[in-house]
C-alpha cells in the first residue's frame, strides 16, 4: 500500500473513540467504576476516550493539510478559522439548548463557556496554524516546551491541589470567566483555559504521528514507526508519574504522554490487523461512527438532552431495569442502547454517503 492511500484503521479508531465517548457520557444511574471518570489522580478506561480523540484529530490534521503541501493560503486559513469557530459555537450552543429546553433560554449569565467541543476547537486551531506556519522539525521541541511550561504552572500554581481557592487552573478560569460560566463537579473545570496548553501539546503528538504515517513508504514501516512512538510515550509518561501523577481533570503532562502512547499503540495494532492483514469484516460499525465522528457526537449530546427533558431516558432505563435487575448492568444496557440509537443515525448517513464535516 502506498502512503497516499487511506488507512482504514484511522477511521476505525476514530469511530471506536466516538462510540466510547457516547457510551461513557450516557450511563444512567449507577455505572461501573470503569465507566466513570477518575475523581482526581489516577486513570480509568473512561478517561481514555477524549484524549484518544484529540490524538486522532492531530493525526488527521497532518494528513489533511499535507494534501496541499501545508500551503498557508487565504482559503485554507479561512477554512481552519471558520471550522474552529463553528466547533466552539456549537459547544456553547449545546449547553444553551439544555437550558432552553428546561425553560431558561435567556439565562446567559449561567451559560457554560468551556466543554469538550470548545477544547477541540482551540486545539484544532493552534495545531493547524502550527502546521501551516512553523517548520515541522520544531514539532517535538514545541511539544516539549508546552509540557515544560505547563508543568511549571502546575508546580508553582498548586495545580494538583483539590482546593479551588489555591489551584491556579481554577483561579484563572474564575477570575476571567466567573463562577457561573464554569463546570462545578470538581475543583477545576476539566476543559478550562490553562489546561488547553497541555491539550495543544497532546494534539501535536498526534500531528507527529501523522507525519510518521505520511512519510513512511510501506504500511509495515508505518506500523513499526507508530509502535516505536507508542513505546517511547508510554515509558516516558509512566516515568513522569513519579512527580506528576496521571490526572485527566488537569490534563497533566504524564496523562498526555500515556494516553497518546496508548492511542498510538492501538492505532499501530489496527494498522497491522486491518491494513496489513486485511481483516476488516468487523470494522463496519466503527467506520460508520468514524466517517461522521463529530456530527454524531453533537447529535448524541442533543439527543441526550431531549431524552432527559421529556423522560425518554427514564422510560428506556425502567424497561431495561425490569429485565436486568442489577443496577450497574442496567446502566450499561441503557448506555449501549443509546450508542445503538446513534449508530442507526450514523448508518442512515453512511448509506446515503452523507459525511458531515464540522
């Protein structure tokens, strides 16, 4: 396979990640521990899905912009900025839709500013502009500088403190945006402003992986390069945990390296299984999710709000719980049902060859 051919494994990993994001976001009632985010330090399987998506976005960013030789033309820059703005706007609009459906459409004083799509928007914007205007030989040094700067912020600003009164991440968000515009189920907003520094480094690691995929001639060389990257990142990340524990809430540097390493390892494994060995029969459901990844994520968020507002989620859960008495298994059954509903939406789009690029 030549380097210009599309890697099916990338679409599959993207689809698996989005399906995972929908699954972990839509448990009902008492969920299994592995399907809940870690409360502070540590990492659960649930904590892998969002960082996997940022990593894949970085890979896709390299592959997409390389088609035009990374030329910083006005149409390309306009497209990048427009897409970043659209993603940020949709992220804010989702929270507004939630408030509106519950009867508070004009309560802009409590409109949440930061969330998943907003972080995706900023990381996409900075990674794309880096790709256009900075020599790619500076990718690794830039990642290192971003992580070192963020480490200094955490070290001198009590970034690991669970007391929001002294945690610099919480204080910057509180002073710039105000309490009512932030996430309140933890000491810090997990998608807050300063954590975006680490998020950009995260995305650039994916960008570097995209460079490996693009520059290596054979699929075997691509897989080997990805596996080497995974080994370096996982080893470095776990060594870093001795001073900087894994922490999704603050997007710690160790968390960046470990999750990017695990994403690289899984991508390399998929390249070997799918693109080298040709075992693709099981991939179709994930390709359905992967070809409309962001659109289906947005649809799932809106659908979850509607289901909650009109009691649909409660009705479905009660039916499942009547058949499956254990609370955690009933919660998992509901989450899987919700994923399947979104899969059917994605399947309809896929069959009609409709691919929505947000």
